[in-house]
C-alpha cells in the first residue's frame, strides 16, 4: 500500500509538474510565515523576523531543485526532454523533416494497405463460431489429376454417415450462380447458390429473421414419394441481409411470402445476419438442394462432382483422427464402387486454409515488396539524418567537450529518429487507410475473399510496430555517428565544419548500397511479372475476341422440352442476325477461357480395354460457333442444321485431342464414347471434324483436349449467345436486350460482356499483382535514386574546397564532374552486385506466378541493372555539375 | 532560532528523526522542524533546505502520506502522516541507529 501511494505521488508529480511546484511553493511560504511569527514572538521586528526566517531557510531555489530531482521519474523526464529537443531541432530544419516524414509515410502507408489485406484474408479468423473446427473436404484423384476438387453428392453423404468424428458435413455449389427474380417490376439478377439443408447449422449461422434450412429440406419427402404423390412442400429460399434491404425494403413481414426465381416459386423462410455471405461475397439467395431419395444409390449421384463439402469436427477431436476415419470410408467406397471411385481419394484441410488458397503467394510477394520499400525509405531517412548530423558536428562536439555523456548524445539521436518515425507512422496510417480503400476498389473480384477489410486493432498495432522498428533502423546510423565522435578531432577541423568523419561516410555508403540493392530486388520482381504479363497477353488464344458481344441466358422451367428450347434459340438467332452490322450469331454452353462446361472419361470404338482417356473438356455449341469465333476448321466439317436430334450424334474435336489420343490415325469417322468401359447402353458419337485449339482454362494454361457437341442435338436451357459485328461489340448491348425482352419478358440477361472483356478479365489477377508490384518498385526506385543523389550532394558539398583547388590548378570541369559521378557509380555497382545475388537467390519464390519467364531471366536482370545504373548516373550528375562549377575564388576565401 | 554552534542534523539521521516525530501525530513541515528542535532541547537544528526534499523522498518510499488541511491558525498547510510501512521503518531504523551509536561509543571508548 505504501509502495502504491508512493508511486501515485511520483506519477502525480510527473504529470502535474507545475502543480507540484505550486504546492511546494505554498508549503515553503507557510513555513517561512510560521518561522517569521516565531521570530516576532521572540521580539524581533516584523521585517527583521522575516529576513531571518528566509535566510534560515536557505536557498529556496535549491530546495525546489532538490525537491524536483527527488520526485521526478528521471528517465521519463529525460525521454520527454529528448523528445521536445528532437521536435525543436526538427522544426529548425522543416525541409529535412518534411522530406523524411513524406518518405516514411509512403513506406509505412504501402505497408498498412497491404497488411490490412493480409490481416483480412489470412490473419483474422473466419467469422463463424469455433471456426477452427470447420474443415474443407476435397476429392483427390491421381488418375484424373484432380486436386482440391468438388465432390460427388453420394460421396459427401457417405462421409457424413461414415465418419463419427464429424459433427456434420454440408455441401454447397461453389461460387455464385445467377438467377432471375421476376414478378416485382423489371426482372432482377440475383446471385444465388444451392446448399444442403444442414449448411447453415454446420457453419453455425443463425437467422436474424425467420429460420434457416433443415436437413429434411435437402430431400423430397420420402413418404409421399412412396405412394407416388408429388412432394407438396413449397420450394424454400433464404435471403441475404443485403437482398432483403435492397430488393424488399427490409420488409419485417417477409418470412412466409413467396418470390419467383427463374420461373419457380419459392417461399422465403428466413434472412441471414448482416455481413454473412458464403461461399463468396455478394450472395443474395440460398436455395436448398432437392434430392429424390431414390437417387441415393444411383450412379448418377456418384459420377457428377459439383458440391463443395465442409465438415464440422466434434469438439475435442483432432484433425488427424478425423482424417483417419475419413480415409477408412474412402477406402471402403473404392471397393464398393470401383466404377466411379476406384481412384477417388479425399483430403481434409482447415476451411480457412482452403479459402486463403492461392491468395497466399501474391499477398506474400506484395508484403515482401512493401517491406523492401519501407527499408529503402528507412535508408533514405537515415541518410538525411546523417547529413544533418554532419552539419551539426560542431554543436555535438561542443556538447561532448563540455561534458555531455556520449550515451546522452546517442539517446538524443534515437529520440530524434523515433519522433520522426512516429510522425511518419501517423501520416503513413492516413495514407495507408486511403490505400486500403483503393485496394478494395482495384482488386479483381475473388482475389481477396473479404472485401470489407480495413484498419482494425491488428493493423494499428502493426503500424506502431513498423514505425518503431523503422525509427530504430534509420536511427542506428546517426546514433553510431554520435557515439564515435571524437570531440578533439571534430573541434580541430570544426572551424571549417568540413569533411565527414570516416564513420559517417561509411554509413552513408552502406545505406546507398543497400538501397540500390533493395531497389534492384523490387524492380527485378516487378520486371519479371511485367515480362510474364506481356507474354501472357500475347498468347494467341485460338479464337478472335474482337467485335464479339456475349450474353448469358438462362431459360426458366417453363422451357421443359428440347423443342421449346430449340424454338427459343432459333428465334433468338434469327432476330440477332437482323441487327444491323451483325455478321455472325452463335451459342455455346461455355465461353473459352471460362473453363469446360464439364469434363469426362472417353474411349474410341475398337480400342483395347484400358486405352481410355480422362478429363476431356466438353462444350456444346451451335453450328456457327466456329465461324463466329474464327476458330479454324482443320479437317472434315463442322455441325450443320442437318445434324438433328434424330440423326447420328456427331462430335467435333480439337487438334489437342486428335494429337494426344489419335496419334497416327485419322480421327474423322471414328466412333467415340464417354465411358471408360463401353456397355451395350453406351451412346456412340461419330467424329466429323477437327478444329484449332482454344485456350479454355486461361491464357497461361495450354489448350486441353476438347470435344464439341451440337447444341441442336443436345438442347440446354443455359447457354451463352455470341454476336459478332464489324463495329464496336458493346454498342450491340441495347439491341440484344430488346430482342431478348421481346421474346420473353420474364428473362433477365445473366451477364452481358464483350469477349475482349472476357479475355481481359481472365488476366485481372495477374494484372492487379503486376500493377501493384510495379507501382511499389517505381516508388522504391525513385527513393533509391533520391538516396544516391543525397549522398553525392553531401560529398560534393564537403569537397567543394578540394574541387575549388583542383579547378584553380587547372583541372578541366569534365574531370571534376567525373570524380563525383565515379563515386556514385562505385556505390551503385556495389549495390547492383549485392542486389543481383539476392535476386538470384530469392526470385525462385515467384516461379509459380511466372509464365514463360524463368525467375532468373537474364534479360530482366540486365535490363533492370542498366536502368538503375542509368538513373544513378543521372542522380549523380546534378551534384557533379555543382562541384564542377565551384568557384575557386569563393571556396578558398570562405576558409 | 539558529546559531553557529548548533550542529545540523546528520544527513542519514534526518529521515529517522522525521519518522519518529510523526509517530506522535500528523504534522506539517514547520511543525516537524520545530518539534525536532524542541525535543533535542535546541541542540539539533533541521536544515530546512533538506527537510522538504526528505519529506518528498519519504513519501515516495511510501513511509508517509500527505494531505492539505487547515492548520490551527486557520491556514492551509500540508500535513504529513505516518503510514503502516513508515511505522515499521521507525522500528527498524531505530534499532539500526542504536547499533551504530553503540559501535561508535565502543570505538570512542578505546582511548
């Protein structure tokens, strides 16, 4: 208790210094007054008594000082004193302080923005209760080269029933599908996904209104099925908070009402809490899968793979234990269903890890890049402070000579750095906050799963940390400088305030070298990505994207027969052809670059058993598809309107398939089926033509074997209309909209986008990363050039006298300039060498992101080195010019 | 009242004298110095210059507490009061002092 009250007194004294002084004054007055009265009582005159009392008391000022000394917490006072002193000295050099703070704000701001992204994506836990118990289960199939694949519903159900460690396993369709909301004014596009009834319960989400799905709702009622009656329960839908607000005006009585989605009526059962959107941002509606219990044992339930599976572990269960149980089930399924599951494995990983996925590497690279940027900024500021320290040499030497402790000088230097870094940190936080906003806007959809990230406690803590750290980093040089100063030496030469000491110069050189090395590293990283981006952009996609508008259309359940669908599609084609300027019209189930519609096993007729293939891409297209996209026909023919539902089923294949599976044979006329082992029920297709390869999975992924089905022979209610024009594709948008509306007013267009845009969007991620990295590299480069300039300017200032003498003695200006430039070059080359070694060792980490560029690409390394060397010479030129203009008369007189 | 032949209180003993004085009752600074003078029958004169820093020191060590009160003659004064740990310190310090004095006596007695 004594200690606490003592401490309290100290703290009170510290923070209320003036009031403590006042109290002491009052106490002394009181004392002297009593003493005076005593003296008066002893018979002295009032004046005499007072004089005596004061003299008896002794030096009032000394008492005050001693009093203060006792009460202050020495080090904090010193610290504050140092801080104040630092502020004052920074105010004396506003240009330097401003430059330092801006530099730091840049470095710290970039770090804040990138760290907020890392924080939101990687560090912050998923917003679900006990989210560490949530696992993602993926299908792994070595035969089909599947990794992290979606699951077949039957497999998911078997895992759910067979693994005791799982509290529950739920499924959902990955990503957002689109659906049309009708019956409420204009048709509206909504993002939706299908989930199993236990989806919300497994995640641990509770409704803000109504209820969420139950497991029963995944199934059409068994009871009524048995007696052959249809399930009379309504279809059900859950709305997101956002959809509820935007489309239904937050109607509190919405639960129980019905809406029409893509022509089917759904009853709204509940609203999810604000902010919940899974599996991706922007989901409006969740619908329950509706499985017929009869399908449970059917192969059609085990062959198509389309569900993401999330499991919740029971409390206290370890991941490895659950995984062992899962693998046991997987082995059993392999034995029981060899036709579908012979090679079908399953893997389990924490859901968070799965969602971070391939965002990790880009974020890591960005984080490294901004860390380098901050280091360069630190080196620059360190340099500035060194220059400043050199300018204050005399002041410091004098203080040393007068007995100031070296420790005190070091502390002073560090205090100055910390004040700077804190100011820089504050500005950096503001810049970073703005940067975060920009990042959210600029990021391509899906790169960062969380779009609402921002500045939170973790980010604040990070800012304080890196500000302190950078303060210490750039404070080291001036602090050492302060430590190693020899007052005698300094005062001797101090009259002229000339030459930097060896220590300071060495530090300055070291800073420049490391700056150049870091800038090289950053620029090489960015350069590699730029080169790679260039290569990808110039890949021939195999189709002509110019002048094509694409429109995604989904027909409602009213189109329940092939002839209805074909009727609509034919009308659509005819009307689109009538638009002025339109040259071709076609349809496909999946656009190139957007992945296959589906993949399958296959075999050609007459091949020995086992000579089958897997994972061929399937797309279904209208006859004019190839002409519309300018995909060249290599051999045979493409579909015509003669290929009808009642004629032989035909296929067009691409060259990749012809070369990989029909090596040395003519595929045309061969019969082809989508089975590993043909059965009497197998449908045989006849191959009629071979077309050129298109990039289906992305420009950076080699074209894969593909087969095309005829959209006339196999009608699909979901397809993409493609319209080619001689002019600007985007200008067709309104006419196409009008046509679709006139054909069926209840249809919303699920997506209108030019094919050029599709192509650009497929590069969005790599473009984003490249742009960011390039931006940081440019800033880093500029900072390092400024650093080189700063050091050389100092050098040339220090050597003004020498230069003056040289010129007086007849040295040509060019030679004097060369002296300065040479020094700049020497440092730059050392930096480049160091940076090159570092680059050779580290760029390997980027290999996965590079396309047709090796991480040690010599062209990039040499190009970047030359660029840096050139800019450094440029930076050296100004001080060199100044040096060569030294007027001997002036410099010698100033002595 | 001070005069030349009055010894100042030895530096190390001032704390002990203050604490001992405060065992009687809470007092203000002048009161403490007056008491010490009075008890020592005028022999010891507290150096005022060291009294207030000493009080501050003792307060920080937690031996005494202070508060502003109205004095007998109706003026505001800062009163110091012994804390529990101060009370313990008096005991310990007194014992120390006795040992010290005995030791000095022994040495002086040799001659």
